[in-house]
C-alpha cells in the first residue's frame, strides 16, 4: 500500500503552528517553557485529542498522544520538538511533530488499524537555548539526566525549569521515563546542513548522530581604567578569551573533515568602552562522528586556555556544559526509512546528522532512526531557514511510510 499524507492539510498545519510565536521576520521565537511554548503545547494537545489520541504529560513536560493498535505490543514512537531557537526558523523540530500528527490523521482517514500502538511525542526543551543542556526532556526520559538536577537549572533571569513547567501548567504527574518497552522511535527533522542539496537528493536517511561537547571558560583578570593603565600592567580577561576563540576556529581543520568548533556566547564584564575587561565567560562546542576526535579537540582548547591565562596573568576555570557520545542507529530502523523512500520513488542518501537531536537519547531506549528534509543553503537556527513545501512533504511521507512499516512489523 502506497502511503502518502494529505499534502494540503500537512502544509496548512505547518502554517498553523508557525503562527504561534511568529516573528516579524517570518521565523519563530518560541523558547522552551515560555508563554509561546505553552500556547503551542495547548494547540498540540487539542490536535491530539481531536485525532482521538489518549494524551498524557510526564513530570518533565514531555507530551505524548497514543493511538492503540490491534495488539498491546511495544509501541512505535514518532515525534520531535516544538520549542525554537531565539528568532529561529519555522521548520526546525516543529516539522517532525506535525509530520507525526499528520501520519496519525492519515491512518484515521483510511481507517487503518496498525499491529502496534503508535505514540506521538513533543519533547521538552530540545533546543537548550533558554535552559541547558539541549535535548533536556528526552534526556531525562531516557535516564541520561537526573530529573531533580534538571528541575534546578535556571535561565538568565534565575527562573528554574520546575518553576516554569508549573507556571505554564505542564508539570505532569506521570514519571518522566518510559512506561513500557518501545519497539522503535522515528524522528523527522530538517538537515540543517548543505549535503542533501549539494548532492541533489530528495531526502536523507540518517544512520546516526555526531557526538559533541560543550564547555564554558571564565577568565578573571583585573578591571581598570583603559587610559592611565600601561599595557604591561594589564590583566585583560578579554585578551585571554580572544586567544581561545581563535584556537577554537583553528582546531577543526587539523582533526577531520566533519569536525566543527564554535564559540557561540561571550559575556564580558563590566563591558564598558573605557574599562579593561575584568571577567569574561565564553562557551565553546565541538562536534564529530568520533569520540576520540571530540576529546582531542577539548584537550587542545583547554591547553590553549591555560597558556592564554599564563600569558595574560589572569586566573581561569572551566566547566563542562554537555557531553554526548556519537550514536549509531539500528540497521532495522534505518533500513525501514530507506525502504520507505524507495517505495515512494525518492532519491535518498544515507548520512550522519551533524546536529544533536532527541533521537540521540531515544536511541538508548529502543531502535531509532531519522529522516532529513533538504535545507536550502544549509541554513538553520535563524529566520532565513527554508525548506520548500515539496521537500517538507517528501520527508514527511518518508517518515509516515517508515513508521507504518514498523507499526505493522514489516521491519
């Protein structure tokens, strides 16, 4: 049976969710546990109930909708996340949730009863922009993070995760853990990179996710007047930080073709044009498919951090913000996605994900795979993020066809 979604309804639903937290620049500003996140969660729950699904919310705000199967066997889980980056795009994460919803709607329309139950999920705080770490809800659910420690995490205003979950009404009562064994998990996402477009492919069959390490380095120098203080008397925290920033840029080129490094945040105090910076915090991140490469990158940046501190005469410290091993998805689920793309006549490409996703944590619970949609110019995490409706629909169909196969024990 060729399984395709209702294209018009899929696009309409994508546009509908994109109105919640919409920005003037055509993107989304829907940070985790914000008022906009509450609004889209409320909308999502309404859609689940309208589709006849049993809705439950766990103690970390992960939202599930269940459609029963012919048997009470292990369910197939499908989903992604609805929170966004600050002024991010409308496709990142949300398309995976919409595609899962449309999959169930299509089953309902065709009056199809699957062998296995199907569950749709919206994970809490995948992005990690307001609260760290990223993939927080799926990490708690999969047992990678302690829930009490994650409840205590704060945003820039000092608000805790627990407080905000309670405020928006999504501090659920069900334990934040798998309540039963799962057969498989599938997740649809935009690629967020250029490889599908560069290779003129229709859809990506994701075989695994790169590992990554995030850290923060803080330098403690001495704030002083920028005029009378001679250069040889200065203990400039920002100069030391600048050395590290340059090193993070240089390190990947000497390690591997897929190694990337980024300094995405810097906070200089007192941040005045007339004062030598006395304290500076910066974040760094490295990603690669190989664990040993990530470890080497972190070791090199910490060596540079220590050297820079000695040269500038400042104190320093660092903390690990996140550390995730590379993961390889099970052949069974990857093959199901590949077969679905072939069944639909799509030209697919197997590939690793260069970004972290909730599938990273779900992979420790059950067999997992992902579908990638083409990202125009590889752009994401900004309002210019774009995937054509044709490419969105292609990826959504691939997800649905693969999930149907798994739900009917064809893989």
